[in-house]
């Protein structure tokens, strides 16, 4: 069976994450971008406009609190909050570093120390991550950011 050639879709050139978020919100507005379960029965839907709005709010907060060019780690399971956090960190002019939530505390510390991460974002603070210092922000469903004190 031969596949027939088909024309490529016309797609706008995208050069950055903020531009991608803005383009999608402009093109798809109230269409559903993400659906996820909250609790056992509730299903939350986020439109492209919701995503852009949430990203703008968190991005402005991150920029005002931490400035630019900071290495900000995300420790979380895959979730809407992780996506929002990733997009917002990049949009705020910072560098997003994903750290596997299942890593040992020693491995997490090793990564933080070796690449000089200054802020850690987690979806849920639990005893495993509590060692990271005082909580600065609680945003969207228990997600938190913590500033790592300088060791210099």
C-alpha cells in the first residue's frame, strides 16, 4: 500500500516558548488545551486563553521575585502545573531545569549543587523535599517555589 503525498500545513514560525503560548492563544482562544483530573471525580479543562493567562501571571511573579537568568528547578510529576511552571520559567527569562521527582534526596542535592540552581519549584512539598528551605510561594494547587540560600 502506497501512501499518497499530502501538502504540509501552513504554520507560523515560532522562535520561543512565550511566542508559542501567545500564538496558540490567538489562534485557538476558547478551545480546550488541557484536561486533567483533580481529585477523584473532578475534571478540569483549561482553554488556550486560560493557559496564556496563567502563564503570564506566574511568569510575572517569577520575574519580579527572582529576576532573570536564574536556574530554576522543577520537581514534580507530569501535570498541568508542571507545564505551566515550565512555560512560565522560560517566559520570565530564566532557565528551567527538570529534576525527576523519584530521585533520591542525595541525587537531587548533587544536581542542585553541581549546576548552581538558585530556586526549586515543586508541586507538593512533602517531607522528602522539606529540606530545601522556607517556602516563598504557593500558587495553583499547592505548587511552591523555594529560594535556595547561597552557599558561597
